[in-house]
C-alpha cells in the first residue's frame, strides 16, 4: 500500500541535539530534525 504523496520537499533540517548531553549519541545515528511538505496525489 502506497502513501500516495508526491512533490515531497524538505524545507528545513538541523542537528536538533546540538549542544545537548546526548549530542554524540544522536550524531552516531545521524539524527536530524526535519520539516517537510508534500501533497497527496490523485489515486484512481
């Protein structure tokens, strides 16, 4: 089953754990915070 999203765009991303005590653990896993936008495609 597909989610049906099209035109997906990441509008913001940052290392949200920067400066936090868990920063090195988050970096080990490549953790980022993102905001994205997309629209739902028409399904037939």
